[in-house]
C-alpha cells in the first residue's frame, strides 16, 4: 500500500495578517483502492498536489484494512480488483463504516455495473477512462452531500422528527428506535428523513432517484428498491411485513401516516 501521508490525515499551516501561526486545518483524506498502478499513481499525484492526504491500496483486502485503519474522508474504489472485487469491498465497508463516502470506478460503460455499485452502497460512480478534474468534481459533490448537515447547515434548524418509537435527528444525522441507535448509510438516512418528514406522501421511484442520487436514467429503479429493502431491514420490526415504509404498487413508496 502506498502511504505518502503515513496513514495520517495531513495538516496545513498558515500565518495570519500579523505573521502569527494559526491552527492547522486538517486535509481531506482520500483512499484509492485501485490495482492499475498507472491509474492509482495518476490519481494520487493529482490529489496530493490539490492538497489532499492520499493513501492507496492495490487489492480489495488491503483496501478494507486501510479504510478501517485510516478512516478516510472519501474512498475511490475500483470495481475490478484482485483478492476481493469492488462490489464486495463496498458492501463490507458499508457494514463497517456506514457514513464513509464511496466513489466507485468502473472500466465498463455498462448500466448494470453502475446499478450494482449503487445497490451495494456506493455514493457515486465514474466510468473509465476519465478526466481527473471530473473525479475531483465528483468527490467534492459526494463530500458536499454527505457533509451537508455539518458544513452547509442543512438540517441546522430542523428539530428531531418522531414517529412512534422512531426518532430521526436531521442535525446529528442519527436514527434511534426505542432508544436503540440505528446505523444507516448516507443514502438510507436521506431516504428515511424524506419519508418521515412527509408521512402519507407518495414518492415515485424516479423522484427518489433524482432527489437522493441526482440520477434520472431509466433502468435504475432497482437501486431504489434495494435501498428500501435494506432500510426496512434496519427499522422495521418485520421487514417482510413493513408498517413504516410502505410500497405503493406501480408508483413508489410512502411513509405511513397512521398514528
């Protein structure tokens, strides 16, 4: 594993107008999990110059180990990896670190690969070959979305939403059921917050895809269904007979408006 930053988040030191050193600001840490050395090196050098603290791993198992140890701000994950493929890595990272932003790289311009990546919990994807500026733009977009509550004030004035024994805190991005904390991925949380804030409102799959994922492509409906199933598994007493997130056949989903 490449480790230019020694596995630690870097800091930059600057001076104020009087020449006095101010507190260092942490760099955004990036983990690249990519077995193609040329691609990995190009990404690593580009983002190091851009001020990121960059680490890299060349296979799926090493990537998981690095992610657990470093806790990067964002992961760039290749789909095709030795030892463990990107889909399996993404799934395991989602279990270990639900909030960790993941951008998946795929060598195939294939809708199926992209759908599978999103179903496994990737926040975004990009197809090879790519322009490094595009990768940077996607990373910044993912970070903006996942850090919205903390950095842009999204949800700042929102009080916790309580539906029965379910409590959703938009500020802390926390979910509890009968005082038990539930770990949700960023997308699962965004879906649940949207639902609980609008009980009884029917949300078509296409709307959810555009609202939560910023995608409007046909064929991605299955991504919504997979996330709903995982969300139900975490918040429903009996996921096979959901009482909270309800299916509206032929249209989409809604949150129950029952008292």
